[in-house]
């Protein structure tokens, strides 16, 4: 329903001045593209969520912030072994280090999209750039992080 609603809004905003005969075909194309964007976005978010959730200490809290769950806990209620905690903290340090190495615009786009869970339009508004730029920055950041982690022998 959200995809259809978003598609209707796009049709009204961008093609409200078109002749009535053209609207069904335009709407069909907009719906197809919106569905494709939805699943593409879901796939990317799922990839990073899955990769980073493998580092979390086994919580079932869906609202937990990834960065909070990656931090070393006090050890009082943590079922993880000390070796596991050490490994997680070292991995967190590596990820943070690699994030700092990214160009600032890529880092900003990546963090806004995947950690703050903003959509492309919101991220573009915050960054003051086009939606295409946000997509490019995010893609480059994700690829750079994946390559950097792979070269360090980390497979998540």
C-alpha cells in the first residue's frame, strides 16, 4: 500500500499536467520503478543489517541501535565469553576506523542511510545534494567498506 501511495504522489507531483490518456501508462511505469526501488533499498539495508547484527551480543530487541549493541558491555548480564567480547570490540574498532577513512560525503551518506535509516530523499535534504548523489555516495561507501573488511580477512 505504501508503494502505491508513493507512486500516486509521484504521479500527481510530476505528471499532473499531462493529458488524461497518458496517466495510466505513466502510473504503471512509476509503480514498477517504485517497487524496484523498494526491494533494492530493502536488499541493501538487509545486507548491512545482517552483517552488523552478526556482531551484536544476541539481543532480540529490534529497536536497538547497531552501534550501541556493538559496544562492549559491562559483563554483568552478558552471556558472551570474554574472548567473544574482545573479538567484537576489535571488529567494532576496525569498522569505525574504516568508516573514518571514507571520504566525508560517503561517510555522511552511509551513516544517514544505514544507521539513521533515512530514505534517499531525507538524506539528500540533510546533505544538500541530489538523490542520485546520495545513492552514488552510499554505493561507493558500501563497496569500499566491504573491500576494506575483506582485505583484513573479515567475512561477516
